[in-house]
């Protein structure tokens, strides 16, 4: 189920990802070579993953199910419509929540958010904008999607806080930038291998 959904997302997004990420990498390398800024590999990889996530999110929210239309302003009406464990539940309920977990993580990291209020507000605003745009391009405006997106953002924020706390308790040698570079490259390679095996 998850593999099929991921395969579909990559199939839709890969041209945009290749073009935009290639341009970003070229411009970033040109900028670093002409400035005094240090090149920190793991930071660059995290930045690229954030950009890739935003591009995939854009593709998902603007190119899926065009023509659905409709508006749901009653909280939990759509969420409670699906049987727990059904394919529709995983896609519509868990899918909408998981889609915003990376958003919560990256937003907390870049904005240095320390409390639930900040991440809730930012995720809420962005989700309302997405749902409003969807309404005008032939998709539906669904309050339940907003609720699930905000929950996903909060989960991502909690993941960020947890990883930050764990990072502070690691031995000094594991906080070295070379170790971070190694793990970042390893994660990137594993992600690439996983995506390759999907096809």
C-alpha cells in the first residue's frame, strides 16, 4: 500500500524534482565557491531534502483527483466515514497526517520553534492556504484535511524535539560533523536505493 502510493508520487514528481534540484545544486555550489561560506555536507543534504519535500507536496496537492470539488466544513465528518484499517482510511486519514510530518520537522528546524503553539499556527496557516487553492482548482476544501495536516505537523515537531534531545546526549565524537556527514550520505543512499527498488 505504502509502496504503491510512494511509487505514484515519485512517478508524478520526478521531472520536477530532477530539474529543480539540479538547478538548486548548481546555484548553491556556485554561491559557495564565490563566497566565504563553509560547505557543510549534512546541512546541504537536509536543505535539499526539504526542497524535495516541498516539491513533492506541491505535486500531490495540485495534481491529484482534479474534478472532485465540494466543501466539508464539519470537523471529523470525513475522518469518521472511513473504516479503521481500510485502504481508504490509510490513504485519506493516515496519508494526510503523515504527509505533514516532514513539514513539522523541517519547520521546527528552520524556524527554531520551541513550542506547540508556533508549529500549530504555521501548519494551520499553510494547510488552510493549500485547501483554499485546492478548492479553486477543482478539488475539495476539507476541514478534516486541515485537522490531519496540523496533527502531522505536531508529530513532526515532536520528532524534531526528540532527535534534538537525543543528539545532545550523544558522545562528543558522534556529534562531529564528519559523523553527521557520513550518516546523511548513508540515509540519502538508502533512500535512493529504496526508490530505485520501487521501480
